[in-house]
C-alpha cells in the first residue's frame, strides 16, 4: 500500500511537490492542482508523479449534489464533473465526494438521507457525473459515511450494482462507519466485512481513528491514528491484500507534527503485522 497525507510546505512546481512528499515519507499524494488548471500544468504534475513513483490517490470534489437548494446542487454537480475530469487527466486513482445530504449542512444528518428515495437520487447523480465525463482510467467514488449512503458494506455494494457503471468504485473510510458502540467494539469484523464485500472495487482509503467516551448518551470522537480503537492491524492486513498501489491517506490532523506521529504509528503497526507501509 501507499501511505500519504497533506503537505505543509509551500510547493510551487512539480519538483518542489515531489521533494516535499519525499521529506514527509509519502508514496501517495492528494491531487496537487485544482479543477481549472491548464492541461500543461496537469501534465507536468502527472509526469513528475510517474517519474518519482508517486501515486496520486484522489481528487476531492467536496460538495452537496443532493442539496435542497437548486443553485447549490447545480454548482455541486458541476464541481463533481470537473473534478472527475481532472482525476482522469492527471491519473489519480479516483475522484471522491460524499453522496450528499438532503439538509442544509452539506455533510450532515437529515431524516431523509437514509431513505429509498434518496438512494435512487444518489444513483442518478452518480450516473450523470460519470456519463458526462466518460473517464477512462480514473473512477468516481463516494466516501463511506455514518448518516448518509453508503453507510455500510452492504449498502455500498448495493449502490455499485445499482449505478452499474464501470468507472464507479469504492472509497473506504472505516472510521466513518463506526456510529455505535456495537460497531466500535467490533470494528475488526466491520473492516473485514468491508474488504470481503468491496475489496475489488476499492480505489483509495482514509486513515484516522476513533474514540468512545463514557459520557451519555453516546459520544464518538475522531482522533489521531493510534489514539483510538480502530484495529489498524486488521485494517493494514486487509489493505495489503489489494496490492502495492492502494493509497492510505491520513487526514484531518492539525499540523505536520501530528501527521508525522500518525505516520510513525501506522508504520509501527505495519512492522508488527509484517505489512509493508
């Protein structure tokens, strides 16, 4: 697998970008350019990544294609299409977004999010995005989430089958699926289920951790890898079965020091499990 994360150095060109990745110890990267970049710039970064053996893991299209506001929804769909086109041009493994929320908070819970009607809406938006772009080497993916589809391995596999597009794939974030004490304490089984059902479709993964507090009713907090209960040994062992190029991208930490600590923790678990990270 390829470990990666965000950079905290300013990089103005592909050579500086590759140098910063190497200093951070990363073999995978978030996309270094935004939609709207020139074809020349995109090609330069793609060439630099290939020459340096860097996998560009994902292009983020973070937006709400299910927004109740028509203008917001229209802008989100446009961003998703532009981001998928960028992913295909630069050779990223995937373009990733969440499916979206029926409420005002783009990534938040809503009573309608986990309904059959919304499932069908997601299927149609994903088909529209892929059909408009017609990618040939990258994939459109949805990040797993606790309060919107796909919210489990079962619902994600159902969505893959329903969308029925070759370039629709899976983005796995197991922490986002842990939304109860039952899943929290049995997360190794949850992880194994995800890889059993979704393994051939997984294009990129996120690395973080989760901690359950004793405060009622239920409080789950995202924390740095190594400070929570996610079974990283199982996670890395399952990931390793997918091949050497699947990215594991650390996210949501405050500074370079926290990312370095997370990197060392993940690699230490890998060494104990005889898995190369």
